[in-house]
């Protein structure tokens, strides 16, 4: 009689249940999807390195965010929301450092999809301010 791989079957069942739950939540409109990783990255969390990392002082960044007319919370098309400070810092961080997407995701948390949406929103907003208005 062949030995049955009980551990492998259990893992497959967990994986199937996880995928089913993800697909269910993805298509239910009234349940917002929240990220599994959410580092609390804000202006204060940079500390003394903010001038070196982002080329601005903390007070100047706060002024820029308000003067550029960013909303308080950004809601993306996939119903995930992100505080404006995080979107702004994330966008500025990519422009200043040129870091790879996985490094930015490690720095700011969230998945690549949310990171991509945040950067796209940041660039679109800046573009509209500078070139359209």
C-alpha cells in the first residue's frame, strides 16, 4: 500500500481555501480589501534622515502636500485606501532614490499593486498641477 502524503494534502487544502476566500472578497463590492502588510510610514518615521532620503525638511513636505491639493485619503480603483502622506512620500521616495519596486514595497509596506497605484496617482496628480492648471 502506498504511503499517503497527509501534509501535502493539508497544504493544498489550505491553499485552495485561501484562493477561494481571496476570489470571494475580490468580487464582493461592500467588503473593502485591506493589505496584509502595512508599515506605518509617515513624515515623522523618517526622523533625522528625512533631508538625506527625500531632499526636504519635514515641515516643507507637509506644506507641499497641502499646497499641491492632495486629498486626505486616496481610494484606488480596487477599493484599497492609502493616506495621502504615504502616497506622497512613496512617490517622492521613488523619484529621489530610483529604488526598485521591491525595495519600495519593503520600505513602505503594501503589495506591488498598491505601490504601483500609489505612484501612478502621485505622478498623475503632480502632472495635472504642473502642466494643466
